[in-house]
C-alpha cells in the first residue's frame, strides 16, 4: 500500500497538489539560501510571561490562519457554483462588528459571552451567506455578480453596526483567542485552523457532501437528474462559507483587540481566491481538494513574509507577489507543461541523433 | 391567423431588451430627480458634470464590456488606470513631452493588455488569476513610483487640462445675470468617441462579431472557423488599451496622481456593464447599454448625495441595493423570456 503510494508520487502522480507543494519547496530553498537562519524556531517568554514558540515559520503559519479558514469555504463555493464569493472580506467585517457589538453590550466579558458573541457572528454571517447563496442558487446569477452587491455595501453595513466608531475590546479571553492561550506554546489561530480542518474532514467523511458538491460543479443538470438537490447544495456551500467568514472575522478581531470596518481583512477575497487557484482547484468548479487550498494559503503568506524579510515595504509587496503568481500559474498551465515536455523530448532526441551521427562518422 | 404570425415582428434580443430597460430606468430616475430634488438636476450642467466626472469610468467599462462579451473578465483595469496616472504625472513633472506622455499612457495600457492576452489565450490560464496578478502588479508599481500624491505642474498639460468645450445654448443664467455656458471636458469627447468606436467594432466588424460568438459558445465558434485564441487575445489587448486611455482621461480630470486613485474602479466598471445588460457568462452585451449603465450607477450616487444622505455609508448601501435590484430584474426578465420561448 505504502509502496504503491510512493511509486505514484515518484511518477509525478501528486496531481493537483504538485503546484502548491513545489511552490512551498521553492520558497523554502530560496529562503534557506538567502538566510540560513530564516526558519529557526525559538521558545521564549512573551509579554504576558507565557512560554511561546517564536520565529518566521511560526509567524507564517499564524498569519495565514484567517486566509486558510476562508480558503476552505471558498473551495467549496468554487467547486459547487463554478464562481467565487468576492464579498468575504466585507462579510467578515460585518461578522467582526457583530462579535464586538455583543461583547461590548453589558459589563464584563466572560467565556460564555464570547461564545454567544461568536454564535451571533456565525448566524449573521450565515444569513448574509444564504443571501448570496439564494441569489446564486435560486435566481441563477453568476456568483461574482451576486456577491458584488455585498462587496459594495458590506463594509458600510459594518460601519452602521458600529455607529462609525472603531470600538476596542480588551479581555484576557480575547487576547488568548488572538495570540496564545497561557500554557500552550502554539498560537491559538493555528489551533483554530487545525480544528476547522478536522471539522471539514469529518464533514466529508460522514456525509456525501464532497461527492454531491463535485457532481453539482461538474454537471449541474446531470446531478439534478440523479436526484441531487442542486439548489440546496449551492446554498449550503455559501452557508458553510458564512461560518468560515465568522471564524476568520473573529480571529481578525481578537488579534487586534478592535474592529476597524475599513481595514479588517481588507482585500482578503482576492487572496482567498488565489489560494484556491494555487491549490490546483479549477475556478470553473468541479473536482476540488480542500488541502490544496490550505497549502495555497500558506504559500501566499510565506511569500509575503519572505518579501517583508527582504525589506520590501508593505505597499510594494503586491508588485512582487504578482510576478511570483504569474510564474507559478505559467508553470502550472497545461499548455506550458505540454510545450515543455515536447521541448525536453526534442533535446533528448537531438542528443541521441547527434550521438548516432557521431557513431556513423566514427 | 396565419398571416398575423408571418408578419409578427422579430422579438427583441436579450441584449436589446436589457439595454432598453436600463435606458428607461435611467430616464425615469433622472426625471424623478428633476421633479423631486430640483436644484442642480434642472441644469444641463449636472448631466455634463456627470460625464466629466466619469469619463474614465465610461472608457474602462467599454473595455470590460468587450472582455465580458467574450466570456472573460479583467479586474486589473482600475489598477492600470491608477498606474498610468501616476507614471504620466511623474514623467510630465520631470519636464517630459506632452505627446510622449500620451504615448506612454497608451503604451502602459497596451503592455498590460498584451501580457494578459498572451497568458490567458495562449497559455490558457484562468483570466481571473491573470488579471488579479495584473492588478496587484499595477497597484504595487504605483506605490513603488510614489507613495505621496503628485500634482502635475507641466505647463502644456495644464493648458490641455484647462481646455474645455463650451456649449453656450445649453448654459444657464447665474444669479448675477451672467450667462454661464455648459462646460464639457475633452475627456468626455474621448469617452464618447471610444463608445462609438467600440459600438462599431462590436456591431459591424468581423472581430467584434467574433467576441459574441466566442462568448456564446466557444466550441461552436471554433468549428465555425473563428480563431478563438486570437479573438480572445484581441479582447484583452483592447481592454488594456482602453485602460491606458482611461488613465490619461483620469489625469486630465484630476490633474494629480495618487496611489489610491481609481480604487474600486474595476468593480464599478463591472457593475456598469451588468446594469447595462452584459452577462458575465458571455455572448450577451451592448456597449451603448454599458454607457447608460455607467450613467445610471453614477446618477444613483449623485441622487443619494443631493438628497441629503451625506454619510459615506449611505452611498455604498444604496449602490448595493440598486445593484441588487438590477441583477434580480435581469434574472427574472431573462427567465420569463425563456419560459415564453418554451411554451411557444
């Protein structure tokens, strides 16, 4: 069994995970050459006196948490609907606002209150998700257009919830959610990502969601004729994305300890879609791999941190990111692979031909 | 009975129907604004201001309509516009030539279009990703050029910027009795020319018809002998070129470069195209509709501001609401037509 798998990998049978894994490998090698100490992980005491893990690698894994969570939900939507939700950043701002609003109501912040606030954020995000989902599934509008509505007005709704202010919340529980739980050296957002991953795995293991989503994405009418409720599957994918949005929004709020409706998870929708694409999933829907998207999210974050480490200013990062993205997708494109394969064959043949000629002469 | 069937008029195509709805809604909305809000809406200058402020958006939307009819998407347009504005300002302020600066604008747009077109049509990469990368690159390059706002000080350019077309018979009499003619910027002329040229391209020129065929059904158009790859390539090149023109028009309107210029323009342009009756799935669309779509979108914003809802969040919430209305309307209308077709 193991041997078969290894043989498959050796043959280049990694399939769609090949691109993100190669990208990570390239980034790791590049960083090791540039600065051998880049990946050193250390244990040290932070400001609260906890023993925590520190280092570039940890900040990469930690920083990509929101993106990874969103990428999971986005993969599902992409697979089911063949389009992307561009309103996740705005929806996360709304969810974050609801989260903070609930925490701010009444005095004191207890564990139960945080839980209730998170549940409320989840419900609100799910309502907005089902609004998007209804437009897509029932009214048959292309996902990008349907979510353009919330993208346009989402942050304004968040502004309205907060009354235009950027309220702060300070509580040991929120700090623990955003950075470290006392006694555990791993950043909490990372634990949340692991928890969400397990949740998705269980969901796919015990329900037919994965199969149904893929069949809806590959051929909607065929799926419908086979008795799958395509409308429900599409709607469900948006609602699940809503949960992911609420989780990402809550992480974002806890990290900063405040809600800023203008800047919370700004432009993350583009990164999330990018993560899905780098993960080797077709943006046209159909077959998907959540693991690919998660790795894609880490690729993006590693790229960003690498650029920061190279003293590129945060506003200029985009330009370099774009170049790397283009290189990645060009290498991954089927046409390039085919041409490159032919080119390699030619070189091989050319060599053989040359050798044969040489042999004849001799 | 049979006879009446024979002379029955050809029903409106989807494109024309959606476009007609948009134009009607625009006219009704403008009339209502005239009746209820009065103020500026009674003067023709308001309409010209609408055009002056949004000439670059109109140009960008034209390019996006071409790409969307071909079944693709280009989300880099706003960023390219911003990059063109910034690089032209810096070039002009270093004592550059006015004519060369126009060429520079066109060149940047064209370069983005060529790269996008090549990657999308010949390497078959998803257009969203390619143009997203283009957007990142253009935005990043803009901040690399300059983080601080730059104001144009080139004399020739300032003259060009000041030049306005005055239409005396559409003016109005100010309170002090002076006649103020309606003013139109050169950018508006450029924008209208672009709309007309794109209209002719889409309606009467072979490549333009190819966009519709390609967006409608790629396989069939390939079988009809249309060079799909080249057609798609051309659509992105045109979109890039129009973004370049839009950048220069934007600069002529504002006279300054800023890293946040044209932020969110791509989404406004997509929204304009959609309101004008272009479908993102491709094959359906009309540039005249897009033109009115832009006007509708910007009129909504203007109405919101002039009805006293000055809070910044009102604008985007109403825009979102209107967008929702138009999108649902399109969906319902198209579905009703399909049902009618089936029952016929």
